[in-house]
């Protein structure tokens, strides 16, 4: 067997620098790690801790990159975007049709809200809480792609607590100092073992040397959101486009995203309550959003939304030659522009739909019938899938 290039002696403080084994780059290692995680999960069904539905949803056109399956994988380049949108939403005089009552309706209402940029939201067959968002024509320099994102939409009840992801604070790559120190120690130990093998004339190439995890941008998995709110979480994603398959883009990224809708309404006395915050009443303090669209008076009923999106990527092809800081800056800008347009138009549409629901009895009746039919259809489709699975 060919001998591995000699590993230079460890210098003082090598563990603190998290040196990378010479036979692999962090980028290649991150890509391999992501593929390993996905390949390992092919043989098992991942189920979210918060729901009995599969956490990784597929469709008829191909496998989706699953959020649950890629937790903990850190890619060399990391894109981030977070914003808050505030939409004043006047309530009708009838207290029976408050904004609070509207926001607590079944989540299938979101399918009918118009989106900009040719984007579409549609219900996933067999589910009353899963939806698919498609956004065509996003351009990253010369690469044009179409993200297809499966999301779970659910109402978090008063006082209910759920753990969520954020890309706005935390440790680099979501890895603790203790993790980095343990990883560095493992790398140093393996390198020392390789040096000893060479010194003894043994085959050092058979010794596996770990590769340091890329640092990444800050993130956390354990931010508590306290209800009431409507929570939208990305659970799986893929990218479509002319050169996507050629570049292997769907093997080179991980997507994270949460959106939280809250409201201020006379219907549940939140209009007279404390200022809205993303984490909810009594939740931990966060820095104010750097990007805020819209504003409202303190005594004005509103719908407010906070979006927090992150993408880890191993730049494919010629994009790998771009400086990391430049690629992240461009990616952040593309995400920020897209997210601002989507969330602003969506929340304004939600406010307009509330006005119609609150003032039009026929529309309310039609919505109630449609909700029942959608629930019945979802139950039938789920039963058909279960029977087909059992038969197989």
C-alpha cells in the first residue's frame, strides 16, 4: 500500500487551531458527512418528536433533503437571513370575529393566500398540516434555481412551548467549545498515532484521521417559542434547475427555516398586553430584528411575523472558486430580497383575508365547509397510503 505523506510533528497549540488532516479538505469532508447522514437515513423513517407525521416528506418527483436527517452537519459556506414584518390589521366591531379568532382557525387557510414572484403554496396530499412552497426563478449569480420546500404549519396553543432553530445566535456551526476541544484532541491523537506508525515503518495510510468540522455561522437548536402563535417549520427541501443535477446541488446543501406569526387583538386581550416578541410571552430576550418591514401603534391590532432562514452549502463547480465572504454576501442578499417579498405580501394577504372572513357570513360558511372537506380528504388519502404500504 502506498505510504501516506508524512504528518509534520504537532506544534504547541495545535488543538486550539483544529488542524485539518492533509488528505481531505473541510469542504470535501462536510460534503461526505452530509451524504453519509442522508444515505444512513434511507433505510429508516424519521419521525418528528412534535408530531406523528413523517419529518421528511417526499413527493412524486424526487427525494427531498430532510432537515431532521441533516441536523449537526456543518457546511463551509453558510447563508443567513432574518426579518420581521408588521402588518396593521383593523378588527371589526363584532367581538365574535376578532383577529385572535381568525388566527386560531385551521391552518389550511394559508393555501388561498396569494404569493408574489410566481411562488405557489399547496397542501400536501394526505396531510392537514404539511404544505409545499415552490419559488421559481431565483438567481445566484449565473445559477438560476427553483427551491421546493415542504413546511409544517401548526398552531401553538397558549402556554405551549416548542424548541426551534435559529441562525441568529449561538455557537459557530452550532458546536460547543467542548465539542471543538474534543474534536481537536481526537485529530491530534490520530496524527500522533500516524507519526508513530511511520517511525516504526508501519503503514500509516490505514490510520483514519478525523477532519475538523467547519466553523460556520452561529446557530442554535434549542430556542423556546411560547404560544400562542402560528409556527411554520421547514422539514424538507430540494432545488430544481437546468444544471442542478449536473452540479449535484441536492447533495451539497442543508436548509433550515422557521417562521412565527403572532398577533395583537382585542379578542384575547393581547392588544393591552406587553409588546410582541418572537419567543412569546415570558420567552427569552432576543436582539431586535435588524430588518423590520412595516410599523404599527402600540394600541393597534396587528399581525407580526418573524422569519429566520439558514442554508449551509458546499459551493459546486466554479462557484467553489469564489471567496467565501463574497459568496455568503451574495447569497444573503438573494435570500433577504426573496424573503422580504414573500412574507410582506403573504401577511398583507392574511390581513385582507381576515377582513373578508370577519365581515362576510357566506365566506365564513364556505371556509368552514372547505376546511371539513380538506380534513376528510386528508384522512382518506392517509388511509389509502397506509393500506398501500401494508400491502407492499
